[in-house]
């Protein structure tokens, strides 16, 4: 049985960026649309930089309920993951784009003097506010007492 991650472990796992986060939106036709994206965590929220006017943004306009998935591991003994179900908002205002671009750059280790000073043309950000978070850790390194 996997154990759920604590809130701190969930944040650490997300911040370690072990891969692309997978975003699923629902189109107006009811079908899911799933894409991998770069991301960063800001507090409890997840942000993803995208190009404006894409299908995922149109889908969020129709239905802001989304799902995010981040998982690592290749065997049952080392699988770890987080699924976030939440509400997405799309941000396209230049001031917001610049703010989020600077936050993303800081998290990548960009020096303060090299942070963006202008918003990137044609950019947008998706901000997901969690409603429900599920997590799992199948690793054998997990202490038995924590598994119960």
C-alpha cells in the first residue's frame, strides 16, 4: 500500500521538478485534453507558462476545472506522485505575465540582475488553485510506521 505524502513532502516533491507536470482540461465537446508543461509552485498554487490562444486556454475558458499529475519512478518500489484537482485561471495581462516570468526565473536560479524586465510577447500563465490533492509513495525506503 502506498502512503500519502505530507504537505511538506508534497511541496518538496513539486519543487524538485522531477519532470513535466501533466495538465488535463476538458473541451466543450466533453473530451479531455492532456499536455505536459513546465511549471513552478507559488505557495499552494501551481503556475504554468504557455502560449496565448491555445486549446488548453480555450478549454479553461469553458470549464476551469482541471487536473495536474506529476509522477516519478519506474518500478512499484519507487513510484511517487501527486495529483492536483483544482480551478484554473488564465492570466494574460502584461503586468501579471512579467510578475510570473520573474517568479519562474527566480526558481530556476536566475540572478536578480538578469530577471526579465519586459513581459514575453504572446505569453500567458495558467494558475491552478488546488481543491483536492492526492499523493502516493510506494518507495521501500518509507518507514513501516509511516505506512500505516
